[in-house]
């Protein structure tokens, strides 16, 4: 099974979807299923890290795909997430089948490529597809804003790549990393400008403040397909790319690391504060998504790839359910204001169970996957002797817990505050197609709980004791 098929098959499906529009959705579904099955087989077969040569030119020349634990985990989860999005929002794909197939190819290319210029090409293809997808919201002002900001970010990223090519004479990531390790000290100073440009370019797609100003306009009224696609599939691929570049290729230190860390920490704090102040589901969730992106970037910058990936997986899987359910409620009820949806989960229990477990996992309740992910992240930070960032993360975790509990209380409580919840106090909610989303949500909820138990048990009792010890040592060194 050649991994190039993960890119080639969706592109072929897009070509046929343009020619045969009536079966476009069928072709999209077939491509999504094929890619998930292929990613699963590739993950099983490619045990050792490998470089797949394309076109007969071996690295550092020509195009190559990198298969290691990082990219294999990425493509497996990416294609699983994409297939689930298509399953739950299939009726929204009728006019976007070709674009969504191209999206699938671009996101796989971003995760697999071993070349910086090809990374830029795949990012551009994915971005253009995203601009088209967001037109489904019917407010083209926000799509235009996204287009302008995204184009600026792409230009900055490309300029950074050009400067790196000028410095090292290569675009292959592995070759560039080797040359950087052998470069003299003055060369390290010359890296500051291209790294700033790469960071700014990626910050647009990873939604870091202030580069993520496009997010609210695009997602606050997003349908289930657009919302879940942007905050799950796109965010997953973009953050994996960020981790590849700033968590593996470049070892940041000094003022540059401090500046980037401040941007990521500010994103976490400001976005959580914004989420806390909102009273509509999708706005709350979009700011929560921005905050989690800040946390993942924070961990990647501090060279904590495993905790960062765990937090990233927890976020995108949970947001997949949360955004899909919120979008369906908004479509059916004409609003996603929390106060006007009181008791909605009495009416739609299948949606409510999946939504609730996903939210509790994000909060970090024990035995859920989100708890294990955050525990690993905090343990790793304390292991570095860092106590400021864990304190910020824990404080923001409390803020996050408050607004998610507030949402869950409203959606499960039929009646006004201070009244006993009862079905006869329910508002008249219209019927919602909850079977597919509800069943998928329940399956994902079971996986969240199972993964939480497994990762927590692997962390171990001794790990928990070490975690407490690290907290005490760090506080003692204040």
C-alpha cells in the first residue's frame, strides 16, 4: 500500500465528481472510506520509519513522503476524523463533493510531505478549499476576510521558506535539519527572520491570537459540516505541521522562544476568557477551540510532542461531536443561544449523551481521555521545572470547566433557574435527525472513556505520585 494513494485517490474522486455531479457525494464517501482503510493498513505495515521517494529522485532532491510514528499517527486519525465528519454531515456535502475530496488530499499531503515547498503547496490547496467550504454560511464578508488573512499568512510562510532555501540550499526537511545542526553560530542568528515568518504564517491556520481574527466570523454561524471540518480536520493537520516544524526541525531558545510562548499563552488565556463570556454554543466552542490550539502550540514549543499530540487528539475528537451537535440544534431550532435551548437534551437524548461526554473530557474529568492528556502535559511541564505555565493551564482549566458545566446544566435542565426540572416545562423543540450523529457520538464517547482509562493506567500510580512530587518541588523552588 503506497501512501501516495492517500493523496491520489481523493484527487481522482474530485476529478470524477466534477464530471459526474449526480454521484459526487457517493465518490466522496468512497474516497473517505478508502483513505481510512488505507491509512489503517499503512499504519500496520510500515513499522520502521521510511522515506517514500516519488518520481525517482532520492532526497534531498525531488518529492518525498515521510513515514514515521508522528506522520502515521497523524494520517490515521486525520482520515478517521474526516470519515466521521462526512458520515454525520453527509446531507450538507451535495454541492461540495469535489472540494471536500480535494480537502482530504491536501490535508494528507500536509501531514506526510517531507519538503517545505510541497508543504506550502498542500497548505494552499487546503486553504483554497476551505475558502470555498465557508461560503456555505452565506455571509461572504467573513469568507472574504478569511481569504485576505489566509493569503497574507501564506505569503509570509512562503517568504520564510525562500529565506531558508537561501540559507541552506535545500527544501527537504531532514536535509535542512542536518545542515542546521552543522551550521556556525552566525547562521543561527540569520534564522530569526525566517522562523518569525513561518510562525506568523502557521499562526493563521492554527488560530493563534491575533492571527486568528477570521475564526469568529466563519464559525459563529457555521453549519455542522463547516464547523466540525474547520475545528477538527483542518486544525488537526495544521497543528501537526506546526509540531513538525517547531517541535522537531527547529530547536528554539532565548528571546524567540519566549516571544512565541507569550503568544501561545496569551491565546489560551484570552480565548478562554472570551468563551466564558459567550452565551451561544458555537461562539463558546470556537473560542474554546482557539484556546486549545494555544495550549497545543505551547507544548510543541517546549518540545513536548507526546503531551501536545494527546491534548490535540482530545480536543479535535471532542470538538467533532460538540460542533456537529451544536450545528444541528441551531439548524432545527433556529438558534444556538443556551438560554433558548434549555432542556433540549431531554428532547434529543442521543445527542445529549455524546455532547456531555465530549464536554466532560475537555474539562478534564478523571477517567476521560482529556484528563489523561492534560495530566501528561502538566507532568511534562513540571518535569522541566516550570511552574508558571502549569499554573496558567490549571487556572484556565477551571474557567473552561465553569462554562461547560453552565452549558450542560442549561441543556439538560427543563425549566428556569431554581425550578425543579420536569418534562412538562420543556419548550416545543422541533424534530431533529439525531440517529446518525447520536450513534456516532455514543461510539466516540465510549472510545473517549476507554482511551482515558488505558492512558491513565499506562501513566500509572507511580506516575501520579511523581506528578504530585514535581508540583511540590516546583512550588518549593518559588
